[in-house]
C-alpha cells in the first residue's frame, strides 16, 4: 500500500487536518464533535447482523493517509461525460477540488454548484440548514469518521421553480493509495428539476485506496431529480459510504447506481419518502470479478401516505467474487396507501462466486401494497449452446446473455452516455467459462 502522507486518522492527523482548513466556526465545531464520537465508538462487531456477511478484519485504518491538501496530477478517467452538453462540472482528486464550472446562465438564475467547503463559507445560509439532515454522523464509526474528515465535496442548490435542461457532472478520482472523503449535498427547492451524473474512478484498474464518503439529497415539494452514481474504484480500494435521499410531497427521484469497482464495498442507501405522493425509482447494477466483495444495504422508507417506491437491483458475479444485497421496505403507521416494490436478481457466472440476497418488509400501516422478490441462477447452458451453434464463441454468447440480463435496467436509463458506459463496463468484465 502506498501511503500518500505520514498523517493518518488519529488525533495528530485530525489537528493537522483542521489546521489546513479555513472554515466557519460552526463547521469546525461539528467536526470536533464527530471526532469525539469517532474515538468513543467501536468498529462494527463481527457478529453484528449488518456486518455478519462483510468481514473487515483485514481493514486497518492506520494504513491510510488523509485526503489531499493540494492538487495531484493524475490522468483523466471520465466515462459519463463524453458527448454530453453539460451545464456545469466539479472534479476532484483524492477529495481535492481540481476544477469546477457552471454556466453563467444557471448562476444568474440562482443555481449554486461548487466545492462544498467553499459553499460552507460563502453560502452558509443555504448549506447549514441542510448539511447532515439526511446523513446521520452517529450511524456507525465510518459515518463519524467521515463527518470529522470530509473534504472537498460538492454542493448543488437549485432554486424554486428552476429547471436545469443540461446535466451537471461530478467526477471523483482516487490516486493509487489515496484517500477520498467526499461529501455530496444536493438540495432541490420546490418545483426544481435537475440531472446529475456522478462517477468515481481509480486511476487504473488495480489501484488501491480508501473512500469514506456520503451523499445527501434533499428534495422539496414537486421537485424532480435524475441522479446517476457510477462507482469504478480500483480493485484494491475499500469503499464505505452512506447515501440517503429525503423526497418531499409529489417529488420524484430516479436514482441509478452502478457498482463495478473496489475490493470491498459496504454501502447503505436509503430513500425516505417524507411527503405525500412522493415517488422513487432506484436502479442498481453490480458486477463483480476476482475476489471482490460488494455489499449494498438498501431501504425504501415510507414516512408519508400515498407514496410509491420501486427498487430493482441486478447483480452478476464471476470468479470468486461475492455480492450481498439486503433490502428493506419500511412503512410507518402514518403511511397509508403505500405502494412499494423491491427486487434483486443475481446471475452467477462461476462455481466459486456467491450472491446473498435478503429482501425484507417492516410494515406498520394496514392499507398498503408491498411486494418483494429475489432470484439467483446460473447461465443457462442451453442458451450458450444455441448461440454457439450459430457461430458465436462461448465468450460472445456469455456476453449476450449477461447484457440481456441487465437490459431491464438499461431500458430504464434515458441518458445515452450512462447506458453506453454501463454496457461497455459490463462487456469488458465478462470472462470465458467452461
């Protein structure tokens, strides 16, 4: 492991981290409180239900340095913005912001899209009421660590009634052995609309590193968001994240997650429907190889009546890799007329790969329609044989079957660059099996 700095996540590192920052006092106090909580917390217990399928005994926080204090020169590895007419962009390397832009037309309408650290200084009146309202700094030790050490990050605010015709782009790159603690905060005011393309990449396929990050989405009434997360950290990276959206009255969110990279991922994703009539659609794609371990825990929390949620996760595993999906539909007593759906499908491509799929329901209301499902299967040998009889190689046949398996997700994605990047990422990972 290449360590980017001698400073790490201890008391001396925290003091040095604070000394490098120019921030308002309220934010420094939040960081100090989070650091105290981090020091008081234990790492997740091996037998705790949430962590029983994800072994982090080999993870040693002291092996990793702090996020970058200066710009690093690394090659561009962007995949989602090719051919897209963007309204703005923010790019980071090891959490350090190396570039940001926003169309003047959008700025004139009151749109804010900039480095979150900067926003905390010059737009505190907008940031402070929303920061850490969806994200819980005390959820676990990783959440507390992130709250103390988050750096760089992005802040998007779209004012009331403003509709963004062009997508905004967020690119996060992690150097080999680097650390990323990015915090993304998105706030859409009443009637606002936006599309955000967000990708995370390692500098190369096998790069190492640590990401401890968070995404917060706050949507007011009648707002509409299309949000794409594509994660392709290097295969030596640890990836710990908390991602949560609060969706207001009659607001809609379409959230697409693609998880391809990292050595070990543990992600908690929750969509809370907090206003009557809120609607969410979450599309998840996971594809693993080698000895990757990707664990995604999702929750669709109905906290208001007459809301709709639709979660669809599809995963393919090969070599000796493993995915864990644990989903929950939670319906509060007040959330009558709930319509909730969740599904996880797995395509196991090798004898030694594994898929754990655990759907769940927790319902307190009595007038609801909630359904869930899960399937796990291997590639159909007859389909392979049929394709080979028509001149395809075994690898070409397998690739077609895998692509067809994910087609249901692709059909939901209306952004060409995202659909093409996902298809390309999946195609280059398919192995050839006997």
